[in-house]
């Protein structure tokens, strides 16, 4: 499956050269505020597999709920938030907004996180893991995703 996407004005486009490590539906208050919605769907993927002109994306730095830096990358022309880099997350990875995909229906969350702040009218799908906060990667990710992340972390070191 080839996933492509970009910002609203198409000044920044991208292509994913690999499948995501995992796909989160995040219900934290930060994501609710940043998207103006009930949650965000993020594809966690290594930066090297997001092919596009990264230099065109501008960013601003926030402090995440963890207290660590969180960089939000966006298009300067139209303001679309494309992806984030959480400094506490291992490796050189991004959390890419599924809503910026050309076909967002091509992906579905593997897990719901920070459901402690989920809006009460959201009903989570049965059979999809859900956590009040974050989870342990080793307990949830498929072995191939864990190995890719291990290689990515080693390359960054």
C-alpha cells in the first residue's frame, strides 16, 4: 500500500516509503486542542520513510503533557498541521496526521490512547486496545515494528 498526502494547499506533499510502525487514536487534551476535534489519528513512522521536502515545513515547539518538547510541523501557506516530533519518543520518528493523507480511510487506529480524557459521547470500537494513558511498546507493537524502531534508535545513537 502506498500512502500519499499533503497540506490543504498542496505546497507540501509527501509519500510514505514504508508502512507505519503503529497507528494511534490519541484522545489527550493536547491533541484535542491542536486539532480542534475530539481526537487525532497519528501514524507513527520513521522520519526517513516520510518522503517529501521536510525543509518546507515550519514548526513551533510546545511542551507536551510529559513535560518534554513537542515540535508541530505545518505548512506556512495554509497552516495545515502535518506531523509532530515528540522528543521523548524513541528514535528519529514522526507522528503523521492521518487527516493529511490523500485517502485517510486507508488507515485505521491500532490503539486508542489517553482515553482518560476521551469525550464521553465517543464510543471506542470493540476489539481495539485502549489505554487510559500510554502503553509499553514491548507489550503492544508487533515484533517487526519493534525491530524497525530498534534499528532506528541504534542509527540515531
